[in-house]
C-alpha cells in the first residue's frame, strides 16, 4: 500500500477530472501555443548555440539577434508551392506528417508543470490531466508516432524514403524497449505510474546535518537510479532520431531519409515541427521521472516559497532549456554511428544492462519489505544472476568460436586467391617488379637526382 504523504500544493490523482470545461480548454490551448512557440525558439536557439560552438554568429539579420529567422523560415515553408510526386500514395503521403505530430501534442498532456494554483478563481493543477498509467500513455504516443515515419517512407514510393522508414521502425523498436525498461526502477521506487505522484515521490529526502543546520537534500531519481537515468538519456536520443542516432534521416546515405520526397513546404514543416515537439516531450519526461519535475533545485529549494504558486513553472522551463541544450551539444559534437553499431548498442548493451539493474533494484526493494525472508530473497537473486552469467558466458563462447571459424575461412580463401588479407581479396603485384607496363625499369645510380 502506498503510504506517501503529499504537501498541500501537491496534485494527486483525485484532483483531476474536477476542472470546469473552460479551464481544461484554456490549459489545452496554452500547451498547444507554448509548444508551437517553443519550436520557433528551439530552432533559433539550436542554430545560435551550434554557431557559438563552431565560432560563428548564426542568425543575426532577421530581427534582433536573429529572433525572427525561425518565423521567416516558417512563413517561407508555409507559402512555398507544395510539390507532390506523381507516383506517391496521396492519402498516406498526406496523413503521415499528421500521424507524426498529433501524438507528440497528446503526450504532453500528462506532463506536470507545477503544483495546484488559483486560475481565474479556480484551484487547479498546472497539468492538463493525469492517469494511473500516465507514463504508459507517453510510451504509447511515442510508439504511434513511428507509424508516421514508416507511412511517410511507404507513401513516398521511393527507395531512399522506404529505407529511412524501415530504419526508423527497427530503431524505435530497439530503443523503446530499453526506454521502457529504464522506467521500471522509477516505478518500483515511486510505487506509481502517475506522473504527478512520481514528482511528489521525489519531494522527500535525507536530511544533511551541516553546522547545526538540518538541510533537506532532494531525492531525485537521477541520483538514486543513475543507471536508469543514463540509459534513458541514450535512448531518448535514439527515440527522437537525433545525432548520433539519426539513421532514418541519414543524408549521406539516404539523401534525406523518410522525408526525401517531401518538398520544403508545409508538409515538411509539420515533420520538422513533430521532431522538435518529440524532443520537448522526452525532455519533459526526463525532468518528471528523474529530475524532480517542477520542483526547484538545490539550493533554491531552501527558499520556503520556491515550490509554491507559479514559481515552479519557471524551474520546469529552466530544466527544459538545460536538457534541450544537451541535445544541441550532442548534435554539434558527436558523429553519426553506423547502423550495425546502433542496433548492437540497443539490443546487446542497453537492454541486458537494464534487465540486470532492474533485478538489483527489485531485490533491494524486496529486501526492505517487512515480513519477507531476506535470505530467500538474496538466494533467489543470486541464482538468477548466476543463470544470467551462465547464459552470457555460453553466448560469448559461441560467438567467439564463430568469429574464429569465419576468420579461418577468410584466410583460406585469401590463400587460395594468392593474395593477402590486407589487399581486400584482390590480387596485388609485388612492389619490386623489374618492368612496368612492358617497359624495362632503368637503374638509377645512387646519389644522382
């Protein structure tokens, strides 16, 4: 049974579903407007920050500090002629950008951005809605959005777009499994899947005695569950197709990926909009599950009114800017990985590590439950770990033997061709040939020019 105590301003599941309809409409419109303006700001901020990292100015002509550059680009894409190739499936080609964008907006509806406040005389949480399985709703919306990428590639009837869509489906399946597993530790610690209650579970913490003062320390899950947090940070880059995992949009290999056949028009603008909103969603999820949500960071949290009223809205958006800056830093610093490296990282590294970490967290939680035979828990956990190690050892031995057999086979084929492996299997003449193209090589006396 969940016995957590909530502060007066902390929303609970019982606080949702009681707002008047006009309050819910205002919340929805504000979230939509903030996300749309956030895309304009995000594009400008990404260009500016990358430019500074590369010792450039970035946008500095359209408006003060180039602030109107994103507006100008949006107007340009909205007013350009919308070209549509003759061979595309028109229905799927038109629906795909919508399928990409709509789930991203819906996922943000369960993100808590503040405590209960007074809005036009009505006490309401700074969150559109909440569910007992709100985090699963975010994962479901992320799963639906990948259909937009696949449909964009399928409806374009282009081999490059098709390859980009297939890459996206395989990539999201791989990284969404690891992302979902990284949430399990949070669920075990918080005892709930509600986003507002997960934020409330991170309110308490240990008290640090320093110089006669009792300083409360935050119990953010990014510290308590750091392996889950690090795995999520990696998977959110793969989930949003951002560098270094932007294989569905591999310009060097696929021209433009799944959006190759979308001209630089309004449909392309919707795809770009969906990409940035997905970045905002995964950033908000990382803040909600691992970074204390809308609560003020230390030492601002020492101020008594830091987590009351409208101030938490400021802390939430500051955290959003920090996480979004991390996306930009990765884009400016990291190269794109190969596709086999991408899939190997997801299936062979992140998922096994996640499963082992979940086992450890579950064992620690079971060990703390009163009335449970702790020796039995330790023995069962040891048996499971021993079984996992035996499977890994067996798999590693089989893989190593296969690699050795393959190396021997390649070496035998090279010997049969009469060449060296360094030559890539092609016959290479010796370097000291006496003749070159049928002309005898002249001996040059030593010391002559």
